[in-house]
């Protein structure tokens, strides 16, 4: 009979007998202890029985004594008499195939069949639907297992033999497996296995390399791959972007370029035993995703990792790195660089990461952020195996200053900062017991967010943290939020204050704390203290005059507590006030009596109660009994007086604004004030754009007005529409205003009357008969304006220059004043005749300098120059008041018109906004032009210039502009030319044009000026003054006053005189190429471009007309 004593569990008799029969069959009696000579204790460590009923729930039979086991096959029938077990584990037994594939009637959650040294049959059918199935057998390598056999388990483990796995599963339905571990010869296709969480695959040397293509079909959170490292494999990780954490034990081939995984979704990558070839010029050849934890080991690298690329945790063990340890600039939480060949020292920058760097070749001192924790054996081991000078476990920590700040009391979440706070928040125990359940670094080693769940905070004002490390452990108290220091007892000795209370923070620099006798501003120097005590010292003489009541001020950063004490030596002030007087605003506690002292009124947030006088002391920006009124001091002005006056009533010190006297102005009343005169419409300075200087009382009128009150129009004439020689109505355009007192207009000395005003910009009158050019004098409002040579009577019939010489040489076109030359004569007056010596166009090359705007035409002997030299502003008296040189600062741009004629544009700017532009157009066919009512013809091969001046800013409306154009000639080699002649110049005038001529060596530079200018869009007479200066002709173009735009139109030609010889009678004779026509319209958009081209025409050689402007084209 068997007796079961206390704490023994006995299975039911049928299950007992069943298990007894099993061990009898297999001779495994030694697996179970006996309770007596005949009875076995089956509910021992290897068999788990139900604690109440004794039924067998967990069956583990592991044969560790093969010489005992008789090798009997383990069959399903051996366990049919155990109807309640849910787990079976058999090891090193002869397990029958029938048992492996047997479906138990009860629910079995876990089945493990480990054959050990016994053989098994190949897998040719589905494993039973058991949640966790473990199968290990060494004798079926090289066989094939279909994936459909393992799809109904949730956890499946296959070990011992390396087999092929074949995916024969068609759909994704009914696939339960989430975790799998395989010994395999290939990567099977996992396309339809979509619920996988963890995969572990071990390959041997017979791995099928072509199956790597199935690597891309794997979708799982965790993937662990183990290759035979005697073989190098290509790096094929890039084929899969569906895995979160990947670990590979494999040797890789040398890469050709950097492997960029930065866009992948990996959160963890581990590569061990990568081999000495897996690097790129000594660098780790992988760029992991941001924040990915990265481990690479047993490699060969000599370039230090770039921690802007490796931003998660990083580890590289046994990977060489035979270099000095550089400064750290990353943001990793932890770095492991152990077992390498790093040299040098550890810089302080490494305090920003939890560093494992054991077994290198480092020297020097380890920073205190690490040595403070050497009392922790684990931290100490992180630096073993080097040659540091301070590698000492008992080194201690001289500087440790943590700071805890509560940010959420409901979750007990804190921000932790400070000096040498370490890298392991689990060392910080809330209220000395609670370990953080969550921690995240703000800046590793310097700041963390930590949360606690197990500890409460019983005190509403403060809490404590037990810092396990550094040793010795210490408990430090911290306030909850901003808490005023709270003294409860103060004793004054001969030279000390001894203060007791709470919420003091003088320890380890947690906050800047001070103690002061407020009446004498005597500081008490803190000598000792903690969260609950302060001891400070003072000079006895500094308080010798103090009597009761005396205020002691205790300050923690910006938090101030004042208390009243009796300053008698030896007096203990410790009578508590109700709630420290915190319930009363502007109150402090008198610790000598236990009463609250306050001011009669509330001093608000801008003042403090003076508890001695019981009145408010306001801050520097406020005033009033309760400090509620602003105080803003007015500015200091003359004689260092506020508001420049001894009368302080002029300052409103609530607004800071001065009220000045009638003859003063300015923020500080230091400026004089004088009213400007009132003009028309009762407006100061007549309104408009006029400006009043109210310090001088003077009006500054705009350009259109004058007088002390800006009431008179400052007239000018910009253009004239004259009468013909018979007299009649003439119109004058410009600015005349709306006030007209005693108007008068003279053409020469003849009155033009009556005067009528069409608008402020146009007047009309009847001109007397006359001819020629006259000055215009217009006066009104006692202001006289004169436009010199401004009125030119229109000729009814226009005469031609020199009457075209005679009727055999040319006919005069009286409509425009141009000669129509005949009988082979040419020139503007038909005075030159073409002959055999004046033909040809093989002569000199024209050139343009865009920086100066000048044009030179030369044949190596005669050089003609045409350029605009200056622009003058002329006042009423003929004096130059502004001068601008036009021989520099041009820029060039080239375009084409619709007929493909080349157009060159030169630009410069004066006065910041006045723009000067010259357009040069090459004329490909003979063309007629119109300008300002005149028409003229340009032959093919001519060049037309258009010059404009716009937005010129005059100093006065009485002023005009004068444009100075220079035409000159010089001779480069007079002795070698048979056409050698001296320079001669002359001038010819007609009713429509003015002509100039420069002759040199039978070559003629001919210039023509239309005597009209477009001024603000209207045609008016252009006065031109011509002067000779040796080899030059200076044309002064007098432009009338304009507002927007002025346009001028001269043109030039180079011709040959009748006796010109194309070849000289010498060996070195050369051919000349002449005539060139250059046309220069000057356009008034404020653009003055002095560029003229010379066009040579053949007259007696059969070549067609051709222009050589090679120099211009080279510039584009």
C-alpha cells in the first residue's frame, strides 16, 4: 500500500498504470524517483500533474542514458491512456512515424520530437495541427519538405537535417504559422506566408545560391539568417524591404560601391563575421536607415564610422580600426567599439553616448562622465583592456549634480538633467524604491525623460530620488515645481544664521541661493546646507545697528521668501505663522511672534510690500500707491533737462511723452518750430508735393513751383509748333501753371498775342510774319523764362544746300530740302562726282568700343572718329550746372528685326534713374525714314543710330540740356599716301538741315543734322552750334527742357573727292575702300550712345555693295 504524505501529488490510478507500462516497455525506470520499493513518483520534475486532480498535463521524457533505453519504438498507443496531457516532449528515443503524425483526441498545444541518435523517416505528409511543433532529426538531409506540411502550426521548428523546402501552397488562406526556424538548403518562396513574425534559417555549405531570388518574398518583423562562413556570398540584403529587424551571420564578397539602405524600413541590422574583404577603401560599406540599430562584426575597417550616417545604436566588434579615436559628433544612444585596435585618448565629446570600448589600445584619462560610474562593475568593464591612467574602480565622483523636474504628476514623468548623470536611468529610484518603467534620452548622458509607475509622491511640495550610483549611494530631495524656500526656525549667533525648514537648494549648485539682511543689504555667505538646513556667516559689524523688526531674505534663483525676525544674538525665531502666510497676498511671517505682516493695499505684480513701512515699493517701470500706473521717463533734451525745460509738468511720466511749448517740437522739445507761409487754397506751402521745413519756416517747392509759399508756377517750354513765314497761330508746350499775372511772350523782340491758355501745359498766340530763328521770352507772375533759338519759322518752300551746286549736278526737293543728284554726282549738295578713282569698297575696317561708345573708321592712314563726349545741364544764364562724360560705362546687346537687320543696343545709366540707350541698325536695302515731320533716305549699306535720354532730373525747370558730339580726323601715315592733303572743315545750313564736312586726303566725313528734336513726344526746333577745332568739328545740340523723353537725329557719310586716287604710283600702292554712310538718330529715352558706322560703296568695280562690320560681330 502507498501512502502519500504532505505536498505529494498522485496521478489517477489508470494514468499511473499507463505511465508505469510505458517505462516498463522502454526500460526507462531510472527517469523517475521511487517513493518506496515498488511505487514511482511520476509527478516529479519531468512530468507535471494537475495540483488538484493529479491528472498528467505535461509529459517530458528525455533519454540521457542510451545504455538503459532498450530502443523500443514509441507509438501513439503508448499514450492513449493519458487523455489530459497538453504538452509532450520526447528526446533521444526511437519515435515512430505514426506518433509524429498522430492527431491526439485532446488539445495538445506543444509537441517536441527530438530523435537524437535515432533515425527518422522523411517528411511526406502534413504535421498535425499543434500550435507549437518542434522536430529534430539528423538522418533526412537532402530530402524535400513541402510548405503545405507546416502551414497549420503557429510555431514550427525544424532542426538536425538540412533539407529543401518547396512552397506548394496556392492561396494565403488557412496559413497559421507566425514563427518558423528551419535547417534548410534553400530559400523557399514565402510569397503567400503573410503572417510571419519571426523567421530563423540556418544554411550549410550546400546552400542553393540561386534561391536568393526568394529572399525578396519574405515579409516578417524579425529575420535571422545563418550561413556557413567558409564561403563568401554576395550582399543580397537590398532585395528585401519587408523586414524590420535583420540578423545575418555570413561572410560577404567585396562590394564595388557604397550600399545605400537609407530609404529602407529596417529598424535593426546585424552582420557578424562579414570577413576582411567586406569594406570599401577601408570604410564600412553600408549606409543604414536613419535611427536603425546597426551591428557589424569581425570585419576589417580602417576608416572611422561617420556617425551622421549611423544614428541608432552602433556596434562594431573585432573589426580592426587601427586609428586614433576622433571626437564624437553623433546622436547615438549606445556605441560598442570593443576588441579593436583604436589608439589615442577619449575626448569629452564621447560623454554624449553610452560607450563600450574595452580591449583596444587607448591611453590617457577617461572623462569623469564615465569614471563616476566605475563603482558599477558593468560600467567599469566597458573600459577594460586599455592603458588608461585613471582606470580605477574606486576613483569616485567629485562632480555629480543631477536635477529632476516634474512635468506630469499623473504619470510621474520627469525631465532629468545635470552634470555626470550617467547613462542608466534604472539607477534613479523614486522615493528610494521605484525604478523607471520608461526612459528616453533627450541628449544621451545629459538629459532624459523618465516615467515611474510603482512609487507614489506623498508630499505635495517635494520628492526624493535615491541615486544607486555613483557610490556611495545618496538620496537627494527635489521641489515639485517652483516652490518658495520655507524657513521654520532662524537663530542668530554672533556671526552666523542657522536656518531650518525645507525647500532649500544650496547643495551641489541645484539653484543659486542667497541669504541677506534686507535693511542693510548684508549678504550672509552660505557655508553649509541641504534641502532642510542652511548655515551662513556674516560680519558682526554689518548688523550691529539692526533692531526688531528685521527682514531676512532667502532667494533661490528668482524665488524669494522674506521673514521677520528679532535680530538679538541668541534669539531663536521659530513661532510658525498660519500656512506660512501664503494665503495672504503681500504678507510675510514674523517668526518671532507667529503673525502675518502685510501692506495696507495690494502692491500687485509690479511692486513689493515694504513690510517695515507697510507701503508699496514699485519697480522702475511703475508708480502709484499700488504700483498699478506705468512710469515712463520723458527724454532729456537741451541743457540735459527733461523735455528741454525746467517745468516738469511738460512731461507725462505715464506715457513718456513731452508736451512742447508753441515754439518747440521734437520728442524732447529740443527743436525749434516755425510755421511755413500759407499759399493758395489756404494750404501751407500751397500743398502739392511741396515740403515745409518747420524748423526754419521755409518752403521747399517742387520743380514746377516757386515763391516763398510755392504759389507761383515755375514755367518752361519743352516744344514749339511755330507758324510759317506768313505768321499766324503758334503753340507752345511745357508747363505754365494755373496762375497767370501779366503774361507776355516775345518771339525775338516781337509780341506774340493775344495769349490764350488751353491748359496748364499749352499756350497759343498769333505770331507776326517773319523768317529765321529767334529766342523765345515768356514772362508771367514776375518770372521770366527764355528759350534760346527756340522759335524757327516754317519755310513754305525748303531750300537745298548750295542749291544742289547747279542744275547739271542736282535738283532740289523743296518739300524736304534734299538734293536729288544726277549725272553721276553725289554728296548732300551734289558737289562730288564719281569717276574711275572713286570706286571700290575694299578699304578700312570700322570698329566699335562698347565701353566708350566711340566709332573709329580707319584705312591705316586716315582715321575718322565720331563720338558723344559730354552731356551738360545749362542754367538760365548759360552756365554749366551739371556735366556727365559719355565716353565710358556702355554695355552692348545685339538683336535682329523682322527683316533680319542687325540692331545693336548700347546702354548706360546716369543719376541712378536716367537711362541712355543707343540703337544701331544695319540697313540692308535702300530705305526711307521719317523723323519729326522730315523725311530722308538711307542707301543700302548704311547704319542708322537712335539715341534716347529719359527721366532726366533737372536742378531747375529753367534749365536745359546740351549734347556735345565730336567729329574728328587724324592721319596715321601721311608720307605713304599719294592722296595726302591737309584737313579742312566747313558748315552749310538750310531751312531743314545743318551740314558739316571734314576733308582729309581726298576723304570727306559728312554729317547731317535735322533741325528738329522730339521733346516729350512733340516735334520742336533743335538749335545747333557748330565750332571748328583743328582736326575736329564740335556740334553742340541744345535740347529744350523736357520731362520724359528727348530724341535727336543726325546722320553721317564718308565720301571720296573727285581727284581721289585708288592706287598710288609706288610699289607699295594699295587699294582704298570707301564710301560708308552712317546714320545716327538720337532718341530721347535718356540714351546717348555715340557710335557711328562707316559704309564703303563700290562705284567702278563690279562687286555688289558690301558692309564690313566684322569688329561689331566679333563682340557678339
